[in-house]
C-alpha cells in the first residue's frame, strides 16, 4: 500500500489496534487507490461493493468500474438511503444478494457511502461467512471523520440505535475529500459537529481550526476539508488505539452524546444526529460548569464555534421525554445517566474515570433553561 506516496495530496493516518493496524488515506483523489488497496486486502479477485441509493450512481458506480478495470470481479449491491434502512432487514437482503451472486470466502467488501453505509456494509462484512475483509470509502463528512474509523459496525433496532453489531476493523479507509462536493450542505455541517467534538476532547487547536474553517468547508474548500478530516481522524485514531473496545478512554468520544442521543430519540429522529450532539455538547458543558468540573466559558465557546454550521434549531422538544430517554442511555449504570465532561476545550475530564455522575436536579435545571 504505497499509493499515498504516489499522490502528494493524499496523507496517511495509521490506526493501530490489538488485532491489526490499518491506514486511513485522506485527501483529494485518494479513491484512485481503491483497486490497489482492495487487491492487497484480499486473496481473491471478487469484490462486493455496498452503497446506498443516493451514492451508488454518484460515486459507487465509478469505483466498481475502476475495480473491474483493475482486474477484479466487482458487483454493486445497494439499499435505500437513510437511517431508517440501517436495520437487520437491509442486512438480510444484502447478505442474500451476496449469496445469490456467489460471493465467496475469499471476497472483499467495499463500502461506498455515509455512516449508514459504512455501519451496515461493515456489519455485512463482519458476519458474512463469519467475516470478510472490508475497505471503507466514506463519502460523507461524518463517515470520513467518525463512522468509518474505529471498527464499530452495526444496525439499529426497535429498542434503539446501534444495538446489534460487531467490532470489525477495516483493512483500510479511503477518505477522498473530492467526494464531499456532492454532499448536501446540511449533512456536511452535521459531520463537522463531530470534528468540533474531536477538538473539544483532545485539541484546542483543532477545535479552533474547525471553527474558523467551517464556513469555507461548507462552501467547497477542498484543501481545508482534507486538513480537517486528516487531523480529526488522527485524534479518533489516537483514542481508539488507546482503547479499542470502549472500556475506558474511548468513552470520551461520547462527549455530547448522552444528551445528544436522548434528544435524537425524544424528537423521534426529527433532529439529526449532528444537530442533537451539537446541543448535547453545549448542555453537557453547562452541566460540567455547574458542578465545577468544566472551566467557565466552555459552553459559550462551543456555542460560538457551532454558529457557522447553521444547524437547524431543535424546536418543540418535550423535556420529560428527553429525561426519560436519558435513563436508557448505554452509559446508564445503576439507573443513572453518566456524562463525559470536559475539563476545558481541548481536554476531556478523565480523572477518576471518563464518565461522570451529575445530580438529577442539575440535569433538570440545565435542560429546563435550555429547552423552555
Ligand atoms: N461506527 C461508528 O463508530 C459511527 C460513528 C458515528 C456515526 N455512526 C453512524 O453514522 C450514521 C450517520 O452517518 P451519515 O451522517 O453519513 O448518514 P448517511 O449515511 O445516511 O448519509 C447522509 C445522507 O447523505 C447522503 N450522502 C452521503 N455521501 C454523499 C455524497 N458524497 N454525495 C451526496 N450524498 C451523499 C446519503 O445518501 C444520505 O442521504 C449513523 O447511523 C450513525 O450511527 C457510526
Ligand atoms: Zn456521533
């Protein structure tokens, strides 16, 4: 895998985990390397490309063509776009399709799409014939910055998001920032919330770079995109390398997510993930400020940094529903919600554990102030 040295615009971040280490290639034109990388990831020549109904014709078709031109036998397998289709039924349909198409144990799965595609396609790869290698080609800002990196795959269930899945590290992630040119701005902005989150938990400098670059990125600044995606991936890679299976440090990636998930659920997913996490980060910073863990002024800096993203307001949220959903969060221990708090922008508070208990009255007060 020497391709990153061929195209000087493409930079490489190595993600090291206990089982394996894999490269994330980031930059304009990175997808040119897909055939070479896939050839290196599989012993056979068979490739199953998984994409959604929007991205298939925009980007996956040309990747299939490039794979075929590179001597592979590649077929495209699509599912309807959207979170509503990140479910077991899509997994079943896709795996049946692969079986019908004669995809065997020596095949490789390539996902081309947003986080829904990398999660669902990754889960197909994790389970098909007990596991095929997977190469992710993320096409949304969120998938490049977050979803495609780290090895978590899965689907949603009636009881909640991401409740059925597997850890399955990719062989490589190829984040071609040119592909972002077709991404609708609203989705682009939601992905940048996770970039701000990476800055908030680990690097003040990255936080400021995202804040200052956001408007330009949304207006198509390709060079800026490559730099933000690269630095964001490096932060996630560092955290994942330190804690692959989320027993400790990796939890800091959930900053903003305890409240964010509750807001998403309480709105019946009318509020998108990024928009919900944006509110979650501000409110969790306020919680931290109230109990003296987080430096004063942190919530204000988060609010200011989020402004250029023009996220939709979360109107009409039912406070009691948000509180009810908080109690079903994955981090609930002994029936109490737990929060990742910041010490300040650039540093999560990790002394005495990554998740914090916050008194119910404080949670209620901060929510009442914010949502009323
Ligand atoms: N596995 C993880 O660690 C992890 C981390 C964060 C988020 N996620 C998951 O990621 C998902 C959200 O990802 P998302 O926001 O990318 O959603 P998505 O995959 O639904 O993509 C958003 C929309 O953009 C479209 N799209 C994607 N790329 C495009 C492009 N280049 N041009 C035009 N349209 C494009 C998609 O078709 C879709 O309509 C959630 O399911 C979330 O749970 C997973
Ligand atoms: Zn998230």
